[in-house]
C-alpha cells in the first residue's frame, strides 16, 4: 500500500499545482498597444538617397519605354501578318501585345502600391 499512497499523493500535488492560477503581476501593465503611426521611412537617414530615387525613376521610365515598344511592335506584327499571309507572325504579334501589356502592369503596379503605402 505505500506505493499506492505515494502515487496518489504525487497525483494530488500535481493536480493542485496545475490548477493553481498564476499570480497577477505587480504593478499591472497598461495595455497601450503599438503605435503604427510612428513608423515612417526616413529618406534623410540614408546617405545619398536622392541618387537611389534617381536610379529607380530611370529604371521605371526605361521599363515603361520597353513595354510600350513591345506593345507597338506586337501591334505592327499583328496588323502586318495577315496582309502578307503570315498567320504565325500575326499570332506572335498578338502574344507579344499581351506580354507587353502584362509587363506594363507589373512595372506600374509597385509604384502605385508603394506610393499609396507611403501616404498612409
């Protein structure tokens, strides 16, 4: 019987230790939350941030010019293909226009999204 008594004693102690609620912290912390309005990008914190913006704007305009050139070349191939009886060129011109439109959306979307996020 001593083994059973020891087991039940240990079980009772574990049960009371598990059910005991932890003590409240002193002093009680205040729930202020996180102030997300204080997080803002600071361009002055980076050295030569103006050069970074110049490079990014230059890449943006090069991407837009490339997308418009692809759209124009695709439109020309799509229009000229049936005239000469080359349906393959017409189909490739049509797919080139779709790809150029998709590239234009991919290039333009991040600029609009980041601009909107910086204004919030």
